[in-house]
C-alpha cells in the first residue's frame, strides 16, 4: 500500500541491521529457540516468531513469555547467545552493504544503523564487521527509547543528526515493523527490502513507498 511519492531529496538514510544490511544465517531464530528453552519455556513456531521480527527484543520476549521474570531470563540468555554468535562471525555483511553505505555518503546523505538488538550486540556487530567508522550514527532500544514499530529510534536519529525534516529521511528494512516505524515517524521514504525476515507479501501489508529487491536496489530508488 504505497502512501507517498519518493521524489523528495534525502538527507538521512536509516537502515536496519539484521536481515537488511547483515545476513543472520538463521542465527536469530536459533538463538530465540535456545533462549526460550534455557528459560524453561516452550518452543515456538516460525509463524509465531515472524510478526515479531524487527521488534525490540525486550518487547519480543515479553510477548512470548507471559511471566515477566521468565521473559527477562530468556532475554538475558538471548543476548549471551547472540554475543557468542557475533564473536564466532555467524553474522556477515549483506552483499553490497558496504558499497551502499559508501554510495550514500558519496551522495551527501548521512547514515544511521538501527536495530532491535540490545546495544551490546549492536556494538559487537559494528566491531566485528569494522563498520564503526562507516556510519554517522547507530541507535538501539534503551531505557528511554522504545523499539520498533514505535518511531522513537528514527526520531532520535533525526534529532541527533540535526535533520531539518522527517520528510527528507529514508528508512529501509526487511520487516513490517521497520516499515511501520518509518511510517509512524513520518519518513518521506519507507522502503521494504527483500531477502530478509519478511517476503514481499508480508511487506506489502505495511505502508511503504517502495519495495527493493535487495539492499543495492535501495540506491536505485533514490534516482
């Protein structure tokens, strides 16, 4: 359901991490399953997990476990599992991701990476991939910022990078929650990226301005 034209100039591109700029190779689903098991919770089906992808992991586990103590236990286990996976280099850069980041900078567009992971996992990914100096900003859920589908991460980036108007912001991600967050923030360009957690059929259920075949196709949507 496209909702705006994409002819506006762009000052800031906010890109999701796992599934969009990073290939998780099934690591996230495996970590969720193991974390639930370690907390003594029942396993879930991919169909149950799918609509929660892209969401802040604290919120995700709160939905999967009605007991807040069990949810917190599973979340802590998930963080440890993901940190181990990052250190083992199970998560890798998407094909062309670094070229896209460089291409955005060449066009004078600031870049920000957002994630549903905790800041510790995000920092480990940036360090392992060598991306710390490739982007202008990174944002993750914190005590004051809600994760997707809320607009907080995007609006925080807009403020920190001193962008004059949200209409000049591009948000790209592989999940419905990415697109909902971009729409709630009022971003002028909200692009679903195929090849991640959600397919075209699922992405089309959320407001968007375009669906890109892959991350490299996001640059093509700027012309």
